[in-house]
């Protein structure tokens, strides 16, 4: 590279990972040292996809509140962000990308010295008859959220079917109940929230029914039936039909790595890009990747996983931006922490479920306790159930799941720190946690579970 030409960073994807990387690189290197060009195929940049169910449900009054930084704000910081422009090809050998302006249809090639791939994830759309009919929606981007709200505003019927009962499915079911819809959730698993063990998912099931949601578990969708003008009118399983004026797909997401695959970049078992600890695409000196399009290391099982979460995407972006900007940073991996809620029921998990531990070849003890969020005599003390997994013999903490009332979910952060630090359940019993009656019982529920786990490990490790 001749010194006369300024170095150019090209970013594919204008949301959390991509724009965090661009912003961090810009902080480290001024516009006279590094040119930054970013491409985003949608209408919005730097937004919270996690907030979409709360916007659809009416908790967040307007879309703009979900946008952290507009395209204009990025451009003010000397980031050439090109909206409604889709990258259609990565030419690795030539060090360039081909882009398509979705409004004008114009195509052009842009060369790069450094490339960041932050193409995100796409909702899983089962290959079934009727899945592309009007009235069937995925909710991954602000464009998707807007399209769903437009359908809700123009549809006369009030029956909704949500397909899938993971985070998005559960949150969208509540959002639609809040909008006055009759909601049926069709779920392939034994219980909702397959990120929990079924005994904990059962608690979520009960809460959803109490909210007025009809739960159909152990059911696989076979087709979507259409009526007037080709619009969706029902969802069919092997055994039944569920009338629907609107259908929301909450089956989960896959890494959006079509471009990366076509360019011959390395992908993992889950279809996500593989990177090193600096988030550099393996085997490629000048290409980085982050966010929902990559696989990350699970620190407990030692395996690569695909976890689509804004927290990770923003951290990836920071790491990439530091490295692209001439500094140094790494992303060591995750323990798999996630929280959600259904009405007043809080749901949290971190580490391994029972089936993950079996799959990783670990032998473990699982204990479950019931406790309260506050001292039992203090007003509004809510019940919570804590499940804890500990490795046999060593007593190392392997995972925690918590389902309960207010104050339950964020307790999982204690377990996330303990997992990251490699603590045993015995070490956890002496953690100096904050106590006063409005915040917890004298023995915090996490500590009660740890004590029970210590007993189980001792009893079965003789």
C-alpha cells in the first residue's frame, strides 16, 4: 500500500456490532488517517432489536426511542454510512465489496484495506406452504417491527398465532395480549423457553396461561392456510387448525452469513463466522466479524455457540474497533446469560442446562429451591424458584436458572460472575452479598441454592 492513499475501513451492517466498530475505530483514528465507509440495507442504524416487542406492545411509545444513533449522527462523526445499500458480494482476493443501492438500482465496487462483517442474523422462516403470505411476520429489524404494526393497524380480526416460544415468541405473545388480541402460541418443545430445562419452562407455561395466552406445546406447524386475497387465515398442525388474522414467527434466528459463505470465509457448525479472540476472521489478516453473524466460545462447555444478543454485539464492536484502530482488545467468550419476562414473571438463565451438561460429557448434580425476593415479612415479597447445576466431585458451578417475581432475574448476574470466575458452589456460599429486608432474605436465594448444591455434591462424591 502506498503511503499517499489513506487507509479505508469498510463495514457491512449498520447496527450494534458494525457501528460500534466504526465508532470505536473513529475514536482511535481521525478522518485524516482512516476513511470509514459503512453499508446498511435497511432504513435504520444503531437500533435496539431487543426493544421491538415492547414497542409493538405499547410500552415504548414511538420507534425513535429505540434508535441509539441516527445515520446523520454517524455521518457527523466522519463515518460515510450508506443506508438502503446492500452488499451483494465480497471479493476477498481483490480486497473489495460490491454494493447495490436498493432505491436507484445502481451497483458499485468499493475497495477496502480492512473489512468488518456485521451482517447480523435472520429470522428462521420454515419452508412451509403459506409462510410468505401477507399477515405473516418475523421480528428481527425495525423494518420488520414497523411492518407488523402496519398489519395490526389495518387488520380487522383480533386473533394472533405466535409460532415458537423462545424469548421473541414469549415477549411477542405478551405484546399482542397488551394490544387486545386473542393469542395462541404454537411451540415445538415440551414447554416454552427451551433455553431453560423443562421443569423451569413449566413455570413460564403457567404464567402465560394466567396472562390469557393459549399454549399449544409439542406441536409442529405443517402449513399456513390463506384466504381472501392470499392473506393468512390459519395455522395448521398435524392435529388442528388455529385461526389467525396475524402470525408472528418467533422460531429463532440463524447467522446471516450468505455473503461470507459465498466468499469462502470459515463458518462453524451453527453457520456463524469463526473468529479468533481478537474477532479477526480465522485465516484472514484484514477481515473482522462480530455480532449475530459469528459463533462465540462457551466458556463452560468449551464449544462454539451461536447466541444472538445485543450485549455481545456491542462488545464485539468495541473489540473490533480497537483492533482496527491500531490498539488491542479481545473477546474471551460467554457463559450464556439471558433474561426475559412474561407479565410479572421474570425469567433468567446462565451457564449450562441439564442437556448441555450431558452433551459436554459432564457429570453433575441439579438442585432446585424456592425462596423469596425479600425477607418473608417485608411487603411484596415475591416467590422465586432457583435451579443450580454443579459438577460432581469438583463442585464447580455449571449453570443457574431462575424464574420468579420482581427481583428474580437480575440475581442471575451473581451466577454469571461466579461461572466466569470458575467458582465452586462451596465458594459461592460465602459470597458477601448485599442484604437488607427490602432486597433479600438473610440467605439470598442464590446462596440457599448453593448450600443445597454443596450438600448434593458431598453426598454423591463419596
